[in-house]
C-alpha cells in the first residue's frame, strides 16, 4: 500500500503538468513540422486564413488516402505482408474523409442559413 500515492493534491499537480505540456505542444513554435503528413508548415507570425486551413486539411486527407491506397496495393500485389498496417491506414483514411465530409456539411448548412437571413 505504500507504493500507491493516493494524495489528491499530487493527482491535481500531475493533471496540471500534463495540461501545461499540452499547451506547449499547441503553440505554433512547437507545431512547425511536427506532423510528417503536413504538407504545408505552419508559418510563424502569419495568420491562418480559412482557405489555408481548408487547403491544409485537404492535403492531409489526400495524403492519408494515398498512403492507404499504396499500402493496400502493396498487400494485393504481394510486395508487403503487412495486412494489419494496410487496414489501419485504410481506416485512418476513411475516418479522416468522413470527418472532412461532416465539416463540409456543417459549412454548407451555415452558408445556407446565412443566405436565408433577411437583409
């Protein structure tokens, strides 16, 4: 029982330390080229526009699709025997595409709502 630390203060301090670490990771200086799938690097001191954000997301989804397609082709042709990796890449591509479609539907719905507003 001496090995377990049940002090709530230490748990709170641990949570705060983890939150601080996450906030450091969320800063633009840390985000530059941390993701190998990012096609465009985050530019420091430059605001992110909607078109830049959308282009970046589309590039990442396209990269996921490309990786999944290559992995599945390699498994089908016998170049690779990593079926699990190919299926994980396929699911990742599918989830990223589904998320992109959900965002698209929300944006189209918001645009329709704005267009229906009386002037």
